């Protein structure tokens, strides 16, 4: 079977197993981890401090938020600015690499909506809302 050039336009994607330099694997690794996409979503709107992120994601524990921010920094997706004083003020800002994930997050959302529209909701979950309905 011939390779689909739209799915694998370069040789890096034409692998027989997951490789660390496969563009799809790199993109998936960038957004992997529970809560990661939501933290990225909030930072897409501009720089935020730790407490600002906690306000926007109140069900996210401080421990997990701290872990996600550390991971995103290690992945080169956000920068951290610490201002002296008491208390120390820390601001998290997406890097150019982090902002490059915006189209991926938009497409993941659209794809998820399409998948939800074609499959009945699992038992115990409310039916999917139609596109454009506020959550």
C-alpha cells in the first residue's frame, strides 16, 4: 500500500514504529498529560500567574498544575518569569513553540466534536451538545 502523502508528507513520518523525531509523535508528546490541553488553552490568551491559572481551572490541584507547568517548561512550550519581592510573583507565558500548538488544539477540538456527534454517549454521561452551544 502506498503512503498517503497528505498524512506523511516527509520521510520522518514514514516509519514502521513510533520514533521520537516523527512529527506526529512530537505533536502528541507536546500536548500529552491530563490537564495539559486545558493549561495550554488558558495560556493561549496571554501570560498568567499560578493563582490566575488556579482561578480559571479550579478543579485542577496545585500539585498537578505545578507538575504540568514544569513539564511544559521542559518541553520548551512556556517560559517562566519570576519577579523579586514578597511574595515572589511568577508569570507563565507560552513560547513561540507553545503558541504553535494553537492550530492543533483547535483541530483536536473540532475532531472531538465530530466524533461525539457520530457516537452515542457512554452510559452515565449526558449526550453531546451540538456545536456552538455554550458549556
